[in-house]
């Protein structure tokens, strides 16, 4: 079965701290993995994606993510965090089956960065 | 580039009424996706089109939901006999080709409220 798990529904930290949002996936083939962000009152915006190659991918807004095949994870990182990073973050897996390529999203992690 | 345009932004219907949601993808994008976002269920895939052809409607509730893409510039999602459980934010997204590992660009969504 294809699935994405974001085990932390809420993460709170202080401005200047390092942030790491956890994501694990289940997929039988080589995964394409994504992170999207949703600011309050806004729609989803693309942050970064992993296709192949380097296991650390860099994205917009100073974010990066590390792909670890050994434990099926794709954690999002940023240091230092800024109050403007407060948002909901979604990890997604592209599930390919029978000609269909669609994104399956995790439940999301709401990040609060206090100034 | 105006991005993905969804109309209306908000729609309120009475139970049993019909609702039609509109999506205009980014010009030049050939794939259009529909998702539904609720607090309880998170982001659920509904359906998608590539080059106006339906590719995958595995997430669509079969009886009352239908989607069409009559031309490359717009797609519609129609819900017949709306029920309170249909209340959600319906998100439309487009991508360049819909073939794999492509970035989805999301619209601002239509918030449907069924009374």
C-alpha cells in the first residue's frame, strides 16, 4: 500500500532554533517525494522535491530535506527558523499505478515559531 | 501568469442542491488535478485529467460527484444533491505534463458549505 505518515501533528519552537519535520512513506518502488507548505488562509505552495541522486535536496525559502532509503524517511529541515515559517507543512508521495501519477499527502504538521 | 484560478471562492448550498466548481489551469499546463481538504480527512485526491482526458477518478464518490474538462482552459467539478459531509475546501491544481515527478500548482480553493 502507498502511504505517507507525518507523526507530529503540531510542532512548536522558538525563532532561531533548528526545525525538523518528520515524514515517512510506504511505497514499493523508488519514490518521488515532495514537501508543500500552506500558510494561514492560503493554498499549498511547492517547497522542494526528491527524484533521484543527491539525498539532500534544497528548496525555496531556505528549506532542505534529506531522503533516507534505509528508514523510508524524507524529513524537512531549516536552520534557523523564523516566525514567518509558521504554517502547515505537507509531505507527499507520488504514487504511480496504471498510467496514473498522483500525489498522496500526509496529514500535515502545523508548525508554530514563536518570536 | 495568474496561476490556477478557482471560482467561486466560497459557495453555500442547501442540502440536496447542486454545486458546480470551476477551475482554470495555468496556460500551457496539460494536467489538472482535484483534491478535497477537510480537517478530519486531510488532503484527499479526487480525480485528474491529462490533455483533457480523464486519467484517474479513483477518489471520486461515485454517485454524486462528476468532473469534466471540456477544453484545455477549464475543468469543472459538479456535486449533485449536496450533503453536509461534502463541506470542504476543494482544491484544483495543474502541472505541465502530469507525467511524473512534476510540481503541482494549486489554486486558492473553493470553500463549499452545505447547510
